[in-house]
């Protein structure tokens, strides 16, 4: 049976320790640390650190602070699927309702939201653009929002024919004029 020298076992242990440290360093060296939650989802490891910043707030302000941090991370990482882990977050609740509105084609659910006019405008504008049908814009109650919807539907056609006079809002007229000038 061969004898292992004591010096070699110390070197082996040091080599193993260095290897483990190197592996850990490589795993956590990215700019934005992520924790694999499921196969395709990632929850930022910075979340608990950021939420810890809310600890000194009063209970009401703390909840508001935590909700804002969760919302900002979801928006920044473009990960709305994270909402399933934060069901009480107001932003996530809103996103759940908006998703239901589009999934069921039921804009009356917008009434569940604080800013129902904005929700209905977004729904009908999205559907009008998708179907290239300005008549869907007529479902928007507020005249200025209805006009914006109509301009958004007509914008591409106005640019392609080079006639921005069919548009009504300054923002879209200026954008159309600029594109026509660049293309023409």
C-alpha cells in the first residue's frame, strides 16, 4: 500500500479549496445576480437587498416602498411572470386584470381599475390598430383620447400616401410630416 506524504495531502486540500472558491466566484460574478427559480424564470437576488431598504419606513410606507421596488424590478427586467410570486402587489393585480381584459376581449373589466378611461383607451386603440379599424376607436368616451386612437390607426397610411392632413393631433401630424419629408 503506497504511503501518501503529509505535504501532498495539504496541497490537495488547498487545491480543492481554491477550486471551490473559483467555481463560486464564477457562478456569482455577473453584473446582475440572478437566482434560478424555475427553468425559464429568474428572480433577481437584489430583491431582498432592495426591500431591506424599506425596513425603516412606517408600516404603510413600508408596504408602498416594497410594492414600488417589486414593480420596478418587474418592469426593468421585463418579467411580468414574476407577478405570480407577488399576488398582493398593486401593479401585479393591475397586470392580471389587464391580461384578463385582453384574453377575454372584455373591456368592461377596465372599470375594476383606478384609471378605467386609460385602460379602455389602451384596449380599444390596441384592437383598432390590430384590426386596422378606426370604428373601434368610437368606443372610447373621451374625445381627445378617441382622436389619438384614430390618428394611431391612420398614421401608417398617412405616411405611406404622403398625406398627413388626415391626422388631427399635433404629435402625429409632426411625426408624419417628418417621416414623409425623410422618405420623399
